[in-house]
C-alpha cells in the first residue's frame, strides 16, 4: 500500500500539494470554530458514587452543591447592619433568572460560620443550574459577572470550585497563546541553525501549522457526537507542533542524504523521495501508529477530560503523519535541490546530506559498547535514584492552589480561609428517607466520625433527605478523604448504601477510578508497542527492551516532578505554590505522550540499525561485528537528528513550564526531563550498551514468528534492497 502511494505521489506531486493546501484551508475555516463547542468539565466518572449522588440530588432537589462562593466586605458596615444586607441582596438580585438553584445568605441560614470573624464580611453560597458540567459552566459565566457588580463601599471576591475552573481555563488559554508566541520564533531560529537554509527551516513550522489546523477540524467533528474538553487543545498544540518537528526532520534529513549521492539530473528529486519514503517515510508511519496507540489508551478512562486528551492526541498524530507523507514530500519533490535555498553563510561551503558513518556519534557508540556493563550499571542506577521520590508520591485533584498566587480566585480562597476561621470542607449526603428518627440516628453516627464538626439537614423532599457534613481542613488532604470513606462506611436507615458527594468525595472516586483503569491502559500500551515493534523489526527482544527503557526514563521524570511539585522544592525559582501532592490526571496524560514520543525516537534509531544490519548480510563479517557496526552506524546516522528533534521539541514543551497553572508547569518540567533523558542518555548510551550485550539476540524471534515476519513483516518496500545497492555504488564511486 505504501509503495502504491509512493508511486502516485511521485507522478502527481503538484496535484497532491494543491489538494493538501485546499483541504488545509477548509480545515482551518471549520476547525477554528471548535472553541465554542468545547466543554470545561469532565473530571468525574459517571458510574462513581459522587457522580450518582450529584445526579440524584439534581433530580430530586435541584443542584445544592456549593459551586460559587461570593465574599462581600464592607469597610464601615457589619453583617448585622440592615444596610449591609440590603446592598448584598441588591447585588444578588442582578443574577440572571434560571442560572441558579440556590443562593444562600447568612441572614437566611443563620449560620455564624458564613460571617467573618471581624463581622465586616459575609459569604453567599451559590448553586448553579445545569444537568451537565458544560451547562453549569455556561451558567457560571453569567453568574460571576453579576456577583461582582456591587454598590457603595461593598467589595466582592469570588471563590469556590467554579471560580477555580474558570480561572484555570482562562489562564491556560492565555498561557498557551503566550507560549506559542515565544516558542514558534525560537523553533524557527533553531530550525535555521539545524538545517542551515531558510527554505528547509520553514518546513517544520509549515507541517506543524497544518497539523494543528487539521487536528482542530477533527476534534470539532467529534464534538458533533459528544462532549470534548477544552484541554484537548493543549495536546493538539503540543503534539501537533512537536511531532511535526520530528517528522519534518526525519523526512528532510533523509531526502537531503539521498539527494546528495545522486547526480544532478531532472529525475533526481523523485528518485531521492522514493528512497526517503521507503525508509524515513516508513519510520514516520510506524511512529505515528505507536504514538496514536499510546494516546488511544486514554480512551479506557471514563473521565471525559482524559478521553478528550486522547481525542486531541490521536487527531494531532494522524494529521501530522498524513501531512508528513503527503504535503511535505510533494513540496520536496517540486523543490528538489532548492530545499537548500537561502543557505546560511556557515553552511555555504559544506556538503549537504553527506554524513560520515564513522563520525563522533559512532565513536561514542563504540566507546559505550567497549564497556557496556559499566555503562548500564551507572545509568540504570542513576535513573532509579532520580525516580525514587515517586515511591512516596501523594495524589490529589484540582483546588485553588493550582492557580497563580495573585489570581483573583486564589486570593479569594485565601481570604475565605483567613477571614472566616479555619478552612473547611463539606460532603453532601443523600438519605432515602425523611423519617425524623432515621435521619437523627444517621446524623448522630456521622457526627461521631473523627474530624466531623457538623451535620445538618439541607432539604427534605419526596421522601428523601439531603444532609451536609462539615469538617476542618482542605478538601484534598488525606484526612478529608478518610472522612469521606468513614462516612460511606455508615449504613443508611434500612441498611442501604448511602450516596455521598462533594469535592473530597470526587477526589476519592477519581483516584479509585484511575487505579482501576490504569492497568488496562498499561496493558494496551505494552501490547500495542510489542506488536508494532515486532512487525517493524522482526524481533521479540527489541520491543521488550524498548518498553523497559521507556519505563526507566518516564519513572525518572515522575521522580523529578514528585520531588519538585509534591515536595515543594524550587517553588521560588519556578514560581508556584506546592499543594503537597500531584494532580492524579496529569501523570496519566504525561505517560501516554511520553510513551509515544519515546517510541518515536526508538523506531527512528532502530530503523537505521536494522537497515545497516540487513545491508551487511553476506558481507563476510561475523554476527558480533555486524551487530556492533549496525549499532554504531545507526547511532551516527540518527544521533544529530534525534538530538536536534529533541532540542526543538524541548522548546515547544518548555513553553508549558512558563504557565501560571501548577499542573501545566508540572507537565512542562516533567516532559522536558523525560525527553532530554530519552534523547541523550537512553538513545546515545543505554541503547548501544544493551544492544552490544544482547548481540545476535537483538533480532531473535521464535521460528513461527520469524516465518510470519518473513512473509508479512513491514519492511522498506519492494525496492528497498535496490535502493541500498544504489547507495553503496554511489558511496563507492
């Protein structure tokens, strides 16, 4: 199939290019409208107790969760002054009708905890209407501006879960725009340094732009059939540009290499592109499959947030691969040697595409293979040491501390904690009875739970009772999660299971859901990687080695982010406030992307190693010599390209670390560490060492699998051997 596409492309390059550009324009027109169709929630498991409680609560009582907390302060008036009450109620009257299910003031509830310790401030508890988080988000966008419109000397601060969610979404959007404005020029400059010509340097940016626009269009199509989170844009921005850099580097570097050994004749660019697509093109195709497979593992999770990241990642990868195998080759065929137009002064007297098989990277590989045991021991020991903090990791979910300290929602939360006494957390408890005796019995048991301060009735309706339990402390602490577990251990009036919801309950259910689904994600990733890498290289040993090395580099990255973000180190340098735990969803996202990107480099390196191994068959060299030569040549051919790709991708990822949102900063730092470790220490040192020790076992497969691969394995194409022979002839000449 690949060969048929190559033949079509070589004869219809102009048609492919024009079609690709027209499709891109249409995708941009359609895809840029996706932002109005994206949701802002999706962190819950619909089958969890907290989600069931919320759904049932809404059906019976309407939403009674405290979604927004408005804090009103007066310099001169105290809460007992009628004028203070009148000013607050005048502001609340401006809330659009139909956007809330409850707006509770301290004058209604008579709850002294809703009045500040100095009596000059009060809380107003707001519950939003909406059957889904998307609907609640829309209502929140209407309610929050109304809550801020005050008269007189009244000052308003807005806290609560939806203030945090809105703050996160707004900050992420602005941070991404700023990061792209910073990173894209840097990527272009670095591409210029790497490629040495203006035309070649513009290709990664072009492929990246097409990938992002195409992925946005794909995601908008998905929104027609279901809800997609706004965070899918993050992964599209990251992978769309990041993989475009990798794929453009792979294709352009191989094209220039093939073109350099061909005579200057009219058909040279087509001949070079045929060889390029049968080698680097095949590698890009396989890399795309592996990255897409890793991202598809996110679809096993019930949380729409994680599934949306999977949608965005798959879309970015597939569009990126398609662009790299259609538009980019068409441009290169038409440009030919003009791909090096606008060469920089330092590259004008340097041969383009010519690479010595025995250069610095090959010498490094030979040095490593001379002491493989020592190299492996030092590197594995060092990476395990770096990974060790992850053994003591604590998990949590989003709260106000993920926002920058000066963000209004963060400031409001701090005021809430400082001015109204100790920070408190709550849980909604749904009892299937309105019997005073049964409710009283349950309340007594609930009040005996360690830490619980108060359990009061919110409302009774339709033979059911809604209670609210309160305790001291942040909702994400171990103590809060234990309170939820203890409350759930209490049986209902007739021995039934009691549904309990709220922020702490959401976190308990989120962690339980991730724990139960994570093994399935891991199994999918490992099995798909093993199958794809076997089909690519005909070995069962190399796929296992690749998976183990990925685990090693990713574990080191997780150790670093645990030490920094959960441990509270480098707070001043990185500009964040530690929560003492890691947001449980983000390492899942990182795992999927890092597995894909690591396999990207693994496939690229091993493809060149396998190519050299096949080329030296029948050369008279022993298997040990062939293995050593193949590894050294593979590292030499890919070392500069992988390092360059990692450097460019590091710039893209580094933009995430400038975000004001803690978990976005964590993603940037963690992925940056994993990427640099994988592209340098693992690929340049650990891979040569392990392949030297394994020797001929690198390419081993059981006889039945070997016969299967000989018949169905995905090689470089029917003309692959003749391509190699031509290369040898040109090099010899």
